[in-house]
């Protein structure tokens, strides 16, 4: 397949949106990384800010003022310093032929890591997550070492026959839970390394956030025999059409004391359970070939904490609100104390892997959203303190545009929630140039969701801020303003401008101050609709009020183009 070129003109710090795997025929919940966009996004982010040698004195001064690790990449408050913040970061080790650049071995994935400031307050967790990410990249490096020559020959043969064909191996790390009891991740591994069909399987990681130690099944469950009986009953009930390999005997080959599969002294192989400690219960993942033939796919079952309380050694349940991300497996989710299937499917409409419809299933009930043009999805559920449930979906389109959808899951059938159509929600970018980290913040709390809004006020950028889930499932901006990526957009005025000077709360300090021609405006925050506040070189905050459509005007005095140099827009 020839490497695709997609215009990514956002000089912002759009680290890559979420990654994932989406080659199944129907279902996708994670974002499919486009390797050309991955490289482009990283490069534009780095080039936008430049090296220390390239930065002006005012930019260096601004960095000293804001710090390297704020809420959206900088210093943050004391309250923020102790809370757990996790981010998605990405790697791409894909191999391309010389010249025309055809991919012959696509290898990429994502990592879930602590932000550096969160790592200071959760050092053992940060070490463990870093180890998992290093192990993942080492695995991919080994895959390339073993199969690169075969992959190159396979792609050449396919292209000579007029077809697309290449090896691939990639992974999606999906966060199921993150709180003071557990950080739980399921890794979806997919690949094609020759043979009759692709393959996929699951790996799971459950980490005690205070110690960084792995939580294994024997830490959770009191009785393996009882566990297996419950799993057998649930598997037969949830998947009545699956022909198992002898389910009782297959489950007997698992061992709750194992972290990963291994042989015993007699040479008998025993498996470790693949499970996640979700906020509402324990999900068990069985990969193809695990307990049934490949043709029957994977199986996922859930035991709710309050369904079998005597089975658990300690209370792993989560009280209050939480956010959990959806995998591409069937997701079991607790609605009113009953675990129901929660599933999304996409419908393909052209040969370039673009899709026009999203179908949401809650048990047997379906909601269909249509008239779209996207290539991948990311979805997460939000459970509120008063036991309401919502599903939020980000559909990824070309040129880094996103469509954001909300679905009410609290009723019998899923129902769409109409969001504010004037705001284009997206991911909350995380940038830390000092640590060379470019990624996306994972929202963890429905009362404190970190999201981005794509804006076109005086440039194109993702402004980031905190939101909460409202009583109707709509998103409420908590602080009234969104933060614009630091020091990226510095505009120079071409004329004198009359404007108000405001304080950090937005209160007017001085009215109708004349800002002279040649002044530099560092864009700082916006309401994403009509207001942009910018820092002047002397530290004052100037309010820019945007009105009109074509052309847009600043403070009813000048059009964008007549007033400023340095604006950058996505093409």
C-alpha cells in the first residue's frame, strides 16, 4: 500500500490522536494510527516551538513564567500535582521501501504513561508503566528482526500482482480503570505475518498504583474452583453458539497464581488469566484459540463485584463516578446491577477504509448515527456520581478534524445527546518538550474531564480545558476558558489596536488601551466562540473580541489579515 499523504497543517501540538487497530470487518473502538500523520504531527509540534537556540528571548522568558509541566503541558496547581494523570503516547517502527515509499511492514502502537508531574507523586506506578512501554517496543523490534525480510518479499510479490499486501503488527493499550485501587489496562495485539489469516489476542495488566506491583488473580480471588464454575456458566450463557474445546478441562489449565503462562516441573503448561479490574467488576478475556477455535473469535465475560461478593478477597469496587475506555472486544458493562453487552460497529462505504455510520448496541437495543466520513473511532463511558451512564465517541477524520458524539445509556435503549454544535470537541493534547513527550491526556473523572476544542480564532489550534458531565449528558466547560498551546502562536500587529486589559479572572482592569503597531501577542486562552486573551510582552493580558464571519474582525476595528502577521491555519 502506498503511503498516504494527508494534509496536517495544524502547527499545534496535536500529538497523534488515539491509536489502535481497526481491521476487523465490523467493530472498532480504538483509533487506527496513520503513520504519515503520526510523523507529521510529531514534526510539526517540535518545529512549532523550535530548539532553545532558535527561541527568542521573550519566548524563553515566557517559558520561565509558565514552567515546563502546566496543566496542559505546564506547571499546574498544587491540587493538580498530586492527582493521577495518564496520557497516551505513540511509537511507529514501520518499514517502507525506498523511492516510492510503499509500506511493507507496519508496526506501531501506543503507550499509557504517567505525566512527568504525576510520576513524581506516583513514582512506582510511573516506573511500571514505563517498563510496560519499553517491553512493548522491544517486542516490536524483535518482530521486525524476525520477519522483515519475509515482509519485504511479500509486499513485492503482492505489488507485482497488482494488489496491496504487507505484514503488520500493532497494539492498542486501552485503559479500563485508573484510581487509588488499581490501574487496569488491556492490550489488544493484532498482526499478519503470513499464513491464512490475521491473528489477534489480549494481554492484560493490573497495577497497584501505590506500589507499582502487578495484581494477579490470586490477589483478587479466593477460590479458583468456584471461579472456574462461574466462568463456565457465564461463557455457555453468553456464547451459546460457541463450540468449546471441553470448557471444564480448558479452564482447569489456568492457574490464579501465575502472572503469565509457564510450564510446571512435570512439563505441563498452565495459563494465566487475562483479566481487568474494571470499576464495576472483573472482565475475563479469552483470545481466539484459547478455549475455542479461531472461527468463534474471542470471548469476554464479566463478574460484577456485588454479584459474587464471597469470591473476592478484598473490595476492588469503585464508588462514585468513573470513566472507562472501550476495547474492540465485546464490552460487558453494569447497568442497574446487570452486566450487559455494550458494543459499537462501523459501516464501510468505500475502498479507502472510510466509514459513514456508527451503530451503538446496548444489549439488544440499537442506535444508529449516520451521514459521516471518518476512518476510526475512540470511545469511553462515563458513569456519574448519581448512577447515570453516557457513552462518548470521537470519530477521526482527515486533516485532524473530529466529530464528537454523546449517547445516553441510562435508559432502556441508547439515545443520542445533542451537544453544543458550535464547539468541535477533540482530545486534550499533552506536550512536554523538555521530556520530548507528545500525546493525549486520558480523562479519568466525569466531573473533571480533560478535553480539547478545535478552534479557528486567530489561527487553528486545539485549546484544552476541563469539562464535566451535565445532568443531561452535555459537556459543561468548568472554568469558562480553554488554554491555547503555550508559546506556539505569537502574532505581530500591523496597526495600533484599542483593546481592554483584563486580569487572569477575565475582569477588565483598563478599558480602550491603545496597543501599538509591532506589538507581539502570545495567544493564551479562549472561550472557543468569540474571545481570545493574549499576553503582551510586558505581561499584560489583552482581550481580543472576534466578530463577523467573512472577514472576521478583531474588536470591530480590523480584519484578521489587516491586523496580524503570524496566523497559521489548517489547510
